[in-house]
C-alpha cells in the first residue's frame, strides 16, 4: 500500500462515524505566481471547520481532511465536470473563479485539460480512495456507517443564493443518500436549537455525499453546510483581504458546536442501532 500523502490527513477511530473535511485546506501547491491574489484563492475556504468539530475525536470518529485549497482542486465536485446543480452558478473541479465570480488566475495561467487530469490523479483520487477505504474498514465492525461531510460558507453570497443562508443546511441528495430516520433526526436536533434550518435547499449534498451515500449498502451519507455567522463574527456585504477571515471565537461558536455534537451523537447512535 502506498504511503499517505503529506497533504492528506486520516484520523482513524472505531465509532461508525466518518467525517470528511474537503474544503478546510489553504495550501496552493506553488500556484501563487499564476494567481491574481493568493488571498482571493483562499477566500472561499471552509474556515475553521477542524476547530469547529475538534470534539469529534472524543466521539472516536474517523476524520479525513485535506490541506489542499479548493482552488487547486475541489474534491467535492463530479470529476467528469458535470454540474451537481444544473442551471445554478457553481464552481468547477479546478475552479477559475471565486464564489463571487472573480477570476482566480492571471491571463493565460488557467489550468489546461492535461493539468486538470493530473491534479485529479494527484489529489482527487487519493482523497476518495481514503474515504472509501475508511468506510469499508468501519463496515467490518458495525451494522452501518454514517459519512458526514463537513462544510461551511459565508452567509451571503448573492451569486450563489439569494438573501441569508439558513444556519444549518442539511443535504441528503433529496433523501437518496441516507435513511429517512437519520435525516429526520438531524433536522429535529437542529430545529430545537432555535437557529434556522433547511433540508435539501440550495445545498443538497456534493459529490462526496452523492457518491458515497448508498443506504442499501449500509453507508448513509449526509452533508452539513453551515452559514459562517453561526460561529464567526461576519459582517454584511463584501469581504476584503484586511477583514477576512475573522479570527475563530470559541465563545461565539459554542451554541453551534453544541448542536453539532448532538448531531454527530445521533448519527453514531443511528449507525450502531
């Protein structure tokens, strides 16, 4: 078996819970000279997701995450290039624009088809191989496994959605990636918090949720997209290099973390029973 790449981190636990953190990385892999702005290339990261979920080790969850920025390659996109949200604005496997539509590369610096294929082999394939290997390992120990895909996004991104995004955006590919009882339990826990919740709204689950979620094969997948105002001090309007991202504030994040802990405990209990 080949060694795990340095940019890929796998924390192996024994609980029937597998966390994926595909967008928390900021490593640009030497692309800085081709980019308009390294800050712009990192702007759309899922900021502080590892800190937000650091309690998952106490639950003995398995965690797979990458240091690689989504600007280099987005491991949550369909590798064929097919849009997961037809008719809606989104970004590609190797994005050339930010969520706001700003160009990422200097003129002539965009990746070629051959470079995209190379990045896919180097980054996408190992990440998904790790997820599948860990799910298979856990299935040998448990009656079922929950794959929980961790995401966050700025609360207002007009190019992607209107108004403010709900605090908790639960995606199950319109109910196809997990059992109804799991989806319902997660939704009810979030609703009891008093924060805003939607199921299969703007974010129905990306490629990770859709490709791994096979309830008939005992693998149940769910995506959680968090509006960042639930754990960061966001200000309305556009963000700039001098003010984004704001520092992580554990006190501000406490309410959302408590809900997320209850969600992961529910996922674990569902998988065991």
